[in-house]
């Protein structure tokens, strides 16, 4: 099993709120911590939060008798229990994250889980298949800045009429995209900041991004997105709330 990963903060002077990890058996997990704005009700913060479910999900997914969704539900509940006494988990700004995970299935297949707009790209023989939930895009208000956007989206997280993320309600795991693929040789697991070259900008195809990641490595796949963004620093070609987002790429190759 060969798993390679790279992660880069959106800016060198800010914390990277993405988290990625892998095991020697081929389980890989990527979390993308949601940006904070103002009070969160949590004394720990997003950096602490993404590390907690990341390590717990890697461990829980190691049991083949447990589905990835059940492993995520147990993970969310475990993390909530770890800071429920110290933090206000009912606060709308309570730390949260998107999640993507893969693990081997059989000789050359895999199982996957995607919660919110993290991405798993399956390298199928005909065309790559990208698995992601873009429900969050239905909740982008006419906000004048990033802080206003975050405040508006906090109010619809983990609600039937909103979008689902890992936070403190284990029921969110039941809204993840899950499944398996047999006879699969390779895949990518990405945070939305790394997938933006395809999903947000439409500047390259999944096949092109896969080829860069295979031939040059996950760091070069991130660099591809960064180069596009540097040529649009004023954010007019691709309107967005920040020039660069945290970006993480995992290359999964059995």
C-alpha cells in the first residue's frame, strides 16, 4: 500500500485547519476545519477539533466489521463527550469539519465516505468519478465578507434544510456519501481547497489533476491550484472570499 499526502495552509501566517492522516494498512482520512468567525463557544478551537476526530476515525475505521459511517458517528460522539463539559456545544460557531475517508476493500477495491464538500476521486477505467456533497453552495448568502458568510452558514449546519458536517451530532454521519468500488487501482482524497482547480475554477479536469498527483506528487497537485489563484489575486476571474484556502491532497495507490 502506498499513501502519499501533502497539506498547505492558505497563508503562511495562519494556522492550517486541514488535517490528514493515514495508516500502514491504507486507511486515509482528510478533515477540513470550518473557518471561525467571532465567538465559538469552545475553548479549544478548530485546530484542536480537527485533530481529535482525525485520529479517532483512523482508529475506528481499522475495524472492518464497522462501517465507515458508524465509525464516523462514534467519532463525532466521542469528540463531543471529550469537550462537552468545558465548551458550549450548542453554540452555532462550535468547531466543525468536513470529512473524507477511504480504506481498502478486498484485494484491489476500496470503501469511501464523504461528508460535505471534501472530495474522493475514484480513478475509474473510463472516467474519474468525484464524490462530494455541494449542499453548502445552496447556503451562500449575499454576504459582503467572509465573516458574514460564516455567521450565516453556522445557522444552517446540521439541519434538514441546511448542510451536514462533523460537529457534535453523530446523526450527521448518516448524511455522508458512502459506498465501495471493486477493481480500483488509485484514488485521491482532497479538501475543497485542493479540489478547487476543478470544482470551483473549472481550469483543469479530474484526469489532469490525477496525472499531476501521480507523476509529481500531492504537493504539486496543490501547487497547481495555488498557481491558478496567484494569477487571480483580485478574485475577479473566480469570485471567492479568500485568495487561498487550506489545501490537502492524499494519493491512494494500492
